[in-house]
C-alpha cells in the first residue's frame, strides 16, 4: 500500500510528543502535523515551541504546545492533570524526551549525569506508565513509542551512563508491551543512530569539526539527516513494530551476537586516542 494511503492513519489522531522542541522530536511533531494529526507538543523551552509553531505557519488549530521541565518533581502528573482539565484524550505517545553526555564517566559532572538519568529513565518510565493508565481509563486502543538508541545494544565507553540508560529503555519497553497487550495498547521501541540534531553539541561534540581523527568528525560523517529518522519513527508506530531502527542502523542488533564485554572493548579501542572535537 502506498505511503500516502498509510499516512491516513494519522488523520485527526491525537498525539503527544515529548522533547518536541528540537531534534528528532521536533521533526516527528512536524511530520505528524503534515499528515493531519492533532499534535500536543511538550518541550523544556518555550522559544523552541514557538519556532515549531512558526515552521508550521502558526497553523495552531491542530497544534497545542506546553513548555515544562519534565524532570521537576511531580511534572508528569501535572501534565496528565492538564490533559484531564482540558478534556484532551491522547491516542499515541512519542516518548522522546532524552539527553546524552559524552566523555570518561569520572570526568562528567555528577549533577549532569543525575539529570540525564532522571530524564532518560525516570521520566520516560513515568510518562509511559501515566499515559498507559490514561488510555486504559478511556478505553483507547493506543500506541506508545519509547525512543531508545543504537547504544541500547552494547555498553559504550565514554557513553557509559547514557548507553546504560538506553539499555533500560529497551528492556522496559519489551516488558511493558506484554503487560499492555491485553488492553489493546501497542508499545514499541525506536532506536535511532547518530542523527544530525542539536544533541551532538549538547554532548560536547562539534558537528562542524574538521579534525579527521576526532570523535566529532567521525560522528558527523556517520550522522543521518533527521527527516528520514523521524519518518521511520512514524512508520514504526503506525505499523506497530516492536523494535525499529532507521536505515543501516538495522544491522546494529547483530552486534548482540558478540559478547557484551568484548564488543565494549572493541568500541573502546576504536575511540581511544580520539579527541572529542
């Protein structure tokens, strides 16, 4: 079936996207809006949501935005209360909010690591749980897509805490999918690889680096444009995939055939001696 017929799946569907202000989340929100969905976009920064609205020519009758810090105490429940108060029933969740830190673990700011783990693990889990209850209580045949990473498949040196958090996302997703199947709620995991989005800079890398021996230069050459990555996420939810990876990243799970410690050692050797930028 041609994609333009399949994309009718999104017509008037009420979809919530976390981390919608930038990167993959923003592109997911934009594509959903293009396909006719009613998009509820959540992001930390209001100016990012304003830019999203501007990119859609302020066609806001199908776009609602809410700026909030999901890592703040009680934030997820406040979000759910907001939906209840405004009689908004969500049919699909792109559980996308997350961040990353690159570098030797003992050299990273402990507070920054704690904040990353809170967002990548605690907030992700709570969003999925609260949204599942929301769907069950409203008898919605819903969809939840938790965004993990190709780092879910191996312990990655210099991304130790980040890759561990994404291992959690994958395990949590597969288990939750079985629990919610009887409620007619599909839960899947999306594992993008290196993508041309602002998180590269947030990790302390420089996407414009010309140092051919740097991690930044390597990442920029391997990075995938955000548009096809987001499109893959939409297809993954629409087609109810248990696990989806964009493009050549589909080969990454084969790495699980190699013992984790050996694979981690190989990655470490490959990165050793390379400057971040």
